[in-house]
């Protein structure tokens, strides 16, 4: 329902309705005192009029309380009836000198609430009309004292009523300002909440005692929970440990943060035992009041959390990788540099010992080949890491196997080895990266040729039950069980002297494992010391494209 002047909440409206129900009861008791003669009043007409007015008022007040009007027109009708009942009670029962005449102020307030300034003017005009009617009806009987009494009452009601209305207007101004402020704060809060909920980093805010007051969706995702975190203690929600696996109270870390502080050495453990490393930014929240009244006291704290497990692992792996590569490169570079330096010195001195020079050149050449092999392995690893040429395509398996066999047959013959091909007649197709699959097979073949002194190397390929299996078998030196556990680690080389006799970077099988993961398969290794090794993997068969 539209209000005329001051906007009250539902509770205030209900209070006015309750007062409208109680007032006729009080006036009934007062009228009964006049009727019984306990209070003498010249305005009291007779019992019939008194009971008629009171009966009508009680019945109308009860109906208004039980069935409040929801439309402006109905409220205006109720106000009109209340004014008529009040006027009749004043004129024919108690007069203006009754102490209850000041209840007219409540009627003024209710009128202003519903009808605004125009309704208030009608209310005042009605009061003047009641005063005039009272003087006309009772002046001869009472005389000048009635004029004095009515005038004083009129002035008092007008003064007090005007003050009450002014206060109500002032309160309404404050309420309007408060409503605007609340709406603005609500809008700002909604904006901040929207921004926070769209952040990829987890954000959690607590009060000074460590009780959580706000969090975003990323926080639930990070902690892997759907529980409501509000009003929960942050130490119970985020039990963290430091780098030495010692428990740390998250609330203490918040309180220690007098300025924006960053820590990346905290660990959070899930119920299933998985542990993640967190990077946490701590920031105290200070209000202008707290700065002036409590000397920079914190009102609360905000923590921004990020899972840096993979990032830190990659950083540590990168640092280790650079360190190992630097170490592995140092030896061949030093040997090559020393050998070439000796050759240069021999040339300057006129030394013509062909055997010595041939050996020096051969040593330098081997080291250059070693460096070339390492660069090639690092290049392959880099492509796999960056996802270069990883687009899948339909590959004719028979064609691929034959190409690989033809590519390495001359190398095997040069070393005195037999390169065999054990392939089925119907191999079909696979869908994967041609580059990665080719490099994976090539790594196995070159590795087998390198570590097989005599015997054979066999490329195996068969199709069965929707899978195409690839493999390379050799009759080489084989591997111990210890070597089999570590052979796919980067830069790992067996301590077997026969392995040390060949130049190898220790990256070949590490790169192979990386390539296998990129094409969605797993390498199976079978090996026995002095009896050879077998590397194999499988890929699902794929249908040949119709447009080929």
C-alpha cells in the first residue's frame, strides 16, 4: 500500500493498529466513569448516545485490526470513520478538556503516514471544526471558561502534534539516507562478492578471532568441500604445516601479518592423504575508525590461497634439470676442447704421428656425437613438453613399421646384427601423433642396437581385440632389477661397465616415457640380465577415414 508521508515498517504499522484497538477500550472505561457520576462533564449527552458511539468504535476497531486494508482507498475510509467517531466522542461524551484528547496526536500521525500533508491539513481542519462545534453546543451552559479551555487545548494539541510530525519527518529523512546508504553498501558488497567469486584464487576472510566471515567458490574448490564455512574457525578449516612438517596455526599467521605478507612454504593435507603446497598472501583489514580509535588495530584479515604444488615442483625439477644438464655437458665439452687443443699443439710442433692424431680426432668426434645425441633428446623432450606436433592423425601401422625397419636395417648390418620384423598381416590403423609414435619406436630400436653386441633386434607389431601392440626385442646385455626400476629416470645410466662402454645421455628412455604419456599409453618392460630386453606398448585401433 502506498504511504502518504512517513514510511514505517510493518512492525510500526501493527503497533498503530493495536493502539487503535486498545483506545476504544480505554475510552469506554473513561466514559463509564462519566456515566456513573464519578467524573462530572457537561458534554455527556445520555447513555444511549454513549453506548452507540462506544459500540461502533469497538466494533470498527476490531474489524480494522482483524482485516487491515491493503489499498489506499480503504485506509482513507478507515481514517474518515475514526475521525467521525473521535469527533462524536469528544462532542457528546468527554469534551475537549478530557486528558484523552491528546490521543488526537496519534490520529494526526496516522493521518500523515497514510494521507501525507493534505490529509494532515484535513485533520487540523477537523479539529478546528470540533472546537467550533463544542463552543456552539456548550458555550451558553459553561460560558467563557469553555472558550479558554478549548483554546488552550487546541494550542497544546497543535504545538505537540506539529512537533511530533516534525520529528517524524526528520526521522524519515534519516531513514531515507540510511536506506540509500544501505542500498549503496549492499551494491558495493554484491560487486565485491561477484569479483571475489570470479577469482581463480581462493579468498577467505576472517574476523580478529579467526572466525570465517566470507569466502569464494574457488576456496571450496581448493579445499575440495561443499560445506558452508561461515562462522567456522579458520584453524579447523585450514590445518596447515610448514616445510618441516610441523603444525602451524593459520590464525596466528594472520595475526602476525601487520602488512601484506606472502608465504609459499605451507602445506595442506586432504583426508585421503594427498598434500598440496600453498602460496598464501596475508593482509590485515583496517577501518578508519580502528585507525583513529584503536591505533591501527586489525578489524579482520583476508587470505588469498593458491595451489603451487605443480609450479614449485616444476621449478625444482627445472633447477635440477639445468644442474644435471650442465654437469653432463661439462665432461664432453672439456674432453673435446682438450682434444682439439692437443691437436692444435701437435700441429704447431709439427708432430705427424697419424695414430695419435687419428685417435684424438676419433675421441673428439665421439664427444661431438654425444653432444648431438643430447641435443636431439632435449629437442624431442622440449617438443613433447610444449605439445608441438601433437595433433592426432590416422596412421597406417604397416607402413609405419616398414619405414622404421628400412630406416634402421643398414645401421644393424653395420654392427653385425640381424634386424627382424615380426608383424601381422592386418595391422589396421591407429589415431595419434605421427611424430611422437615414430620417435618412440625409433628410441627403442636405437637403444636395442646400441646395447646389443651380437644376435638380433626384432621389431614386433600385432593387432588383436581392438588394440595394436608395438614392441622391440633384443638379445643384448639386459638389465638388472635395480636398473629396471630407474631406467626411465632422466640422466640415469646403469653402473654396468658394458653400458658405460657406449656413449649415452641417459635421456633416451626418459624421453620415451614422456612420449608414451603424451600419446596415452604406457611402456611395458621385460628384461633379464645377459638375456636381452623387450619394450612394448599398445594403442587402440582406429577406423580409416572415408575420404582417404
